[in-house]
C-alpha cells in the first residue's frame, strides 16, 4: 500500500514536490486554500488585461529544465520561451526636469561592454571580468551548494571547492556592495551589478558578495520570458502533477498539522511527535504518513504547529529579518509605451537611503521605524512588449513593483489603503517623468494595487513580506532554516522559507531537496534524470521513506 503524503500549499514549490513524489510512488494530496494554484507565482485578468502578479524574470533556465527532466518532460513541450532583447532598460533618477539618459542592457554582451565603457572608461573590461567571476561563482553554487540538504556539509567540500576556500570566504564575509565598488565607480553601473539583491529580499549592503553570481544571469546567460505569462509554468506543472496521479484540492484551508506525541530516541533526540495529517478549517482531518508544508515558514511554525512541536518558535523570529515587501500596481494603459522595455529598472540617486527607509539599520528592525521612501527605486514590466495579447488592442499593460517595508499594517485598513493608492499615483508619475512618458497616470484606464497587508492576508506572509526571509549571511545556505523538522521527523518544508532560498528557481530546487530527504541522498549534486516511476522504493536505509516502515520509528506505524 503506497504511503500517503499531504502537501500543504499549491505554490510552485508545493506543486513541484507533489509531482515528484507522485512519480516516486506516493499517494499525494495537495491542499491549497485558494481557488487557484501558484501562490506567489500568480496571474490576474481584469477588463481585458492580463498580468503576472509575482515572479516575472525567467532566470536560471537550467533549473527549470532539470525539474522537468526529473519528471520525464521537456520544457519546450510546455512553454514557448522568448529571449528578450533588450534584456532590460535602466532609467536613473534625473537631475532637474529632463529625463536622464537611459541605459539599455541588450542580449549581446559585447554591445553591453561598449555601452558600459561609454559611461566610465575602462568599465567595459571591468564588467566583463566581473561577469566572468560571477559565472564561476554561479557554477560553483549549482554544483556544490544549491542542491544539498546540508545533512552532510562535508560532501560539498570537493577538491575544487577547497582550492577556492579563500575566495569563497571573502565572498561570504564581504557585502555585495563592497565587491561591486571594487569593480566600477559609476553609480548606475554599480546599481546594475547590485540590484539583484532585491530578488533576494534584501539590499546589496546586506547580502554576501557570493550573490555576485546573479550577474551571470542577465549579463551572460540572458533573460527569457514564457509567452502567455509566467503562470504558464504553473499550468504546465499542474498538468504534469495530475498526470502522475496527484489529487489536488483547492479551497482547502489547512489550519493545523496534526501531531501525535512520541518519545525521544537515540535516532531522534529532539523528537516530540509524529505528524499524522492535517486539519482543515472545516474540521476534516486529512491523514498522512508524511506532511510537506509549502506554507509560509513563520506561519507553519507559529500557527500550524502546536507549541510543543515548534523548532522555530516566535522568539526565534524576533531576531531575524523578513526582508522587503512590495507595493504592486497592475495598470492597463491606453496607447503605446515604446519608451519602456519588457523589463525596466528605475534607480534612485540615494540608493543607500532608499534601502535604509525600507529595511532599517538592523537585521530585525521594528516596522514602526521603517517608511515608504519619498523617491523610490522601482521595477516595471511591460509584457505587452513581447506578448501583445496581454492587453486589448490599442492598450498596454504595466506591472509596477516598488520595494516597501515589511509591515503588514500597510494597506490593512481603509485609511492605509487610501495611502497605498496615493503612493501608486505618485510612483506612476515618477515612472512617467523618468522615462519621458507624459501623462502616464492619466492614460491608466484600469488598475489594481497590492500591498504588504495583502501578502499577509493572502499568503500568511511573515510581517507582510513579499518574498520571504532575506538572504543575509546569517539567513543563507546552512544558516537558513532547514527543510526537515528536528521535532517532527516526518514533517518537511518546501518553498522560500527553507533552503536554498527565495525565488522561483530556488523553490523548484527545494522540491528536489524534499525528495533527497526522503531518499536519504546527501550528495550536493542534482538527482539524475529522469527519475523512474516508483523511485521512492529505492530509498536508502537512512532515508525517511525507508524509516516510515519501521514501527520503532513511527508510533503506531505498521511494518
């Protein structure tokens, strides 16, 4: 009789986990409290416009390809990927009323080096060298650190890693901003090398320089987009999961993980119990031999688990940083917007002050000390540049993201919601002024605004964060909350609240790490593709899947 797995949450991590485990031979039920799947990888359609409401940069394509290959599938059979050229445009804050000169980062690295040289003589070669180093760091991370559960950290220490130990130590202890400052002087070029920190929920002044590896993604590898929107990836994974037998239940709100008390053993000295399933808001209990939570990690630890079974209780979170939240504006605009590319970045002159406003000085700043910046860096997506069907004829769609403080009170009541709408007006005006689009806000025919309170309500997000726990050194790699509960051995975690971290590719990797935990696989390498049907039966003796069959390890378990 196949063992039962319940996956809590139908975000991309939970959906990928469900598909993998069903292929492995488990009887999988995925429970999603909303009417649709995807979590933060969402989509919205209204008044004839279509928007991606979450991730919009299709980075790390090899991670997506590998996940599909594990499932015996090919990405190209499901997604219509377009390589973007330009990759993005950069609009610096102007001095005076006239827009500043726009910088275009193209799909051709050689053209980029020349454009960088025009801003700062010698910067082309400096950026080329920086990009080469970022590619090396990226390859090291993929080969040795991103695909490990850290059960055996020593296994990541290959000869090649040890040879780079000094370099890696510097990359871990030096802020990204310092490494960038050593490469170029022009403020816009520094921002081009440092903006990726926002994708990590943080700032270049707080993330380790190891994350310079992300410059490989746009300056070397290029930027892609799946025609039809990022949600086509969710649609594809849902089809694949259902094809493998996953039972998907939407509108199923999990309110508790049911844990049966259990004695501590030599194998599990911290164990307090064994998960027996989950309880829904209706009172129904869905039984399980393994529970995988893709819910917000803070919510899982402090709301879904009873106090005796929490490995990360509320006091643990008081000394941690949630990172940034965001205000999202989805706007349907009358007329064409050729001034904006598919992706456009708007950078303030006072970058340090901008990040200080939204993150504070300490790693766990009180929300009351944070503020919405008066002038903000922002990201704008115009998917109609690539996908005209995302808007009615004669119109374009704009998705505006402004980094905001992680404060769940922002937008929580009528007065704060009105302030949020006023901020949306102000930042739309800012985008129009900087990009040279007169009357942009007056051309908006429909819009929706989302803020931190919405993230808290819709995703139970810790302090209303948009992404999840930020990637400071203290909250990265082996220092990040692990994917297995030490107190409830058959409770695993997937998604941005665990290793390897936030972002769509990291959530897909976290699904594979759940598989590794069940198999007892401790190597730092990705699993071989494709995984054969029923592969969980090959779990090693130390793997959780094998231990589930031992009555001594599972209270009330059957052999």
